[in-house]
C-alpha cells in the first residue's frame, strides 16, 4: 500500500537519528531483525562519475576505457516505467545547502505505479535521461541496485520490480551510516567489482579529499599522505576533488559495466 505523505514527513523528521539505529544493529538480535525488515536481499553499488578511467593492463597493451555510468544509462533505456521523486528526502531532512534538494531518486520498474503520486511523478524516458544528466552535473553520485528499504518506505512491491537509482551527496546520504552499521548489512552496499582507487606519489597531503568528501569516511591522512581504508566504496569523489590529480580510479576489466548490467538484471526486472 502506497505510503501517505505524513508517513514520509515522519521519516524526514527521524532521519538524523539513523546513526543511532545503525549502531543498534551491531547487537546480534536487533541486527538480524532490522536486516530482515529493511535490507533483506539488498544489492547496491556506487557508480563513479562517467569520467574516462584506465583499465589495469600491461604497458604493452593499448589503453582501454570504462564508462561506469553506462550501468545506469542501460536501465533507463530498458525500463518501461520511470518515476522521479519530487525531492531527495535525505537532503530535505538535513536541509542541505550544497546540493539541489529537488534532484530526488529515480525509480524504475512496474512497482513505481504504486508510489503515492503526491511524492513525485511518472516521467518519460527522455525526462529520466535529463534527470540523470542534471544529477551528474550537480556532482551527485549514483547508487544503483535492489533496495528493500525503498519498497518499505514507499509501500510498494515486489522488490524484483523496483530498481533504485539514488543520487547521493556526501553530506546527507543515508549511507553515511555505513561505518556504524553491522557489517552484514553494510556489506550490501559495495564498490563496482574490480575498482581500484590509488593514491600516487603526487599526493602532497593537502587534505582536500578528507574534508566532507567521502560517504563512508574511508580516506585519511597518514604521515602526510592520503590513505584509503577497506571501507572505500569506489565512488570516485576523492579522485574528482584532488587538486594535484594524485588519486586515480581504475578497473581491472573494461567489461565491468556489462557484467554489472547482467548481474542487476537477475535481481530486478524493469521491463
């Protein structure tokens, strides 16, 4: 059953408390209950911006390129139904001052027909393309995949008929709670397979990449040089803000976009 507007407003009011809920999931019983209720069968991936990245190959091989955002573009083209939320409830709840609140999530698939029409609108494929383009230009990062939490707060289903494309900012994203949440849940939000983020010798320790840039607080200065932890989800934001061009994003397989399309197609049917 589609959620009423008051329910969504209640979520916005309680949104800043998500870190408390996240910490509670580290208690085994609570963690299992929350996982089953909100995150069961989740599979979500941060998609770096559509810059050209070098594939890890031998020096003798010709350079290849990967366009990660092809994953999002493919499902926009394939979907029969496209729904744009009229605002990002994360940024609305945090009263974001740095990124557009009106650029909300894009949902694809038959389940969008059940969403409360007061929360957004059904759009054409062309409008969905334009929305994705505006999100990228605004510096937002796509998070794409199957997300049970969205079926719960929207009151729609089944989950295999709803593909989520969140457009995330580093200051307000729901998943800023990843460092606090139980690993069994946090592990469902991932980097694209084969991504490597490397800090090169050009790093001068300016700290530009460590100040409100990383969604999951995965990069810090150690002995005057930026270092990534295992929490890195490969979103690429640190790459884009480094003034020295000292951080590089690469993939070990130029077919990563195609592999992800095939994988997500087994989880969600958007046609």
